[in-house]
C-alpha cells in the first residue's frame, strides 16, 4: 500500500496551490456552515418562546398575532374553557395586543419596524424564562415600557432610563430591560395593554389570548371547547406549533439563500481542486511511473490520489468550520416575514452542523479528485518514465 505520508509530503511541497485550493474549500464550508447556523439560531430564537403547556387563541383565519383581532369581552370565554390552569387566584390567561412601529436606527442607518406588545400583569408569568435583568416592569396605565435585551440601544431612546416616541406625540420612558432565554421576545418592546391600545387606536380589542394549560394533554379538550362555537370565530394552537409556523418563511429564505451560494461556490472549489490535482499529476508523472514499475496496482494509485484530494479538502473544511464557529459571538438582525418587524438572531453552531459541513468538504474533495486520480491510475509506466 502506498504510504499516506507520500501524499502529505506532496501537499506540503506544493504550498501555493495547496493553500489556494484549501482556502477555496474553506470559503464554501464557511458559507454553508454559517447559513445552517443561522437557521439553527432562527429555530432557537422562535422556539425558545414556546412552551408545551401553553396555547394561543387567534381569530380564525389569522396566520399571525399582527392580523388577528379579538374583542376584549371574549377573553373571559377563553378563560372559562376546560384545561385552563390557575395562577394567583385566577385563570392563567393574558389577552395581549401586538402592533408594529417604525423606528430610526442609531447612527442614521435607516429605519425598521419594531414589534410592540401590550401585556397584562399575567403575561410575564406565561413565559417561563422571562426575567427583568435591569430596572423594573412598567406600571399599569403609566407611560412606561420595558425592552428586550437584543434591541437595547439599537434605536434612539431605546435604553434604560431614556425615552422615545411610541407614537407621534406619545413619549414613553424605558424603565426595564428583560431577557427571555434568547427568544424572539427579546426583540420586542413591552408596555401595559391599555397604553398600547390608546396609543394605536385599538380600544376594546386584543390580538390574541395566551393561556397556560394544566398540562400539554389538556390541549385537545381546550381546543374543542374554544373552537366549538363557530360564532366566536376562534382558532386555538399549541404555542410551540404556532411559533414553528411563524419561522417557516424566514427559515426557508435563509436555507435557500445559503444553499444557493454554497452550491455555486462549491462548483468553483471542486473545479479548483480538480485543476490542482491534474497539475500535480502532470508534474509527478515520473513518480507515478516509478510506483507502477515497483508493482503498485492501479487501484492503489487511484486510492492514494483520492486520499490526497480528500485530505486537502478536509484541511480547508476544518478552516472554514472553525471560522464559522466564531460567528457565535455575532448577532444578526433580519426581518421576520410573519410580523414584518426586525428580529435579532445569533448563529448557533452545533456538532451536527459542523460535522455536516466537514462531510460536505470531504465530498467536494472526493468529486474534485476522482477524475485526476483516475487519470493517474491509468498512466502507463513506460510512457511516464520516458516523460
């Protein structure tokens, strides 16, 4: 068997071409891993806000809280449904209103939409991980809000102790900063439901009703009860399923974009690896002829050059995957297509993503090196020694 150190020595000798090809493959792996990590971050951000024992009630036909309208008087009907848990002496139910406000970015970098949520005193308890990390929660009826950690300082006045206009001529003061386990709520502004209603002309309505159930198994009975009266026009969803549905559009966009870029880059990288291997074979014809003359069969020469190509690709893959891992420290804002508001995500590397990216690098090395390796295996020892 041809020693692997023969291939490693060859790669070291050809420093320039080895480095160029490895960097090309590293770029492909970086793009692929980064897009997969962003998708993982989207899933984590939106999924972290959901609980298996929570349900959300919307107006039938609405695909998001933003376009759902429910009369406040009907919230009591939801609270009376079977399976609703109790908290603090009453049903664990919160009728919330969701609107979108346009805000200028810090530094004059344009503007974007920010999701504003009107909440009740029970809203925080329906999010298991929500914690006010600085300041306090806004007082009911006061012109006060608290902000998610991810949007702190991203807009003028959106920071603890500062003020900004929620609506024209309606200034509010930021009295608290909260976290929620990295969920999408950290990209929102929360204020008292009455404040948001009056500011945006939504008197007497809520966007949706969040409910804590006695257990995940209680959902079916709860759903049947709230959807049974067709005149109410309610639709009940598990909170986890609802949030998963909200991420579909953004997830599909990022996946398609990353896959498209990685595909075209990978074609270029494989062509580069193929050219590198063909050039290597052309410069090593005497070596190949000597190997054949020493009795090494064609399949061993084919395997030897494939190992060389795959090793080259894996070296580039390791470099690209390592660089992609550093993106964990980077936050990234994108428009959520369901709410049409800006949401901040982080890249989430996982062993599966990094392993998949490395496997893809190995495949690129295999495909890019196969035909050059086949050409080397078919080299006639007599012709090679004459060359």
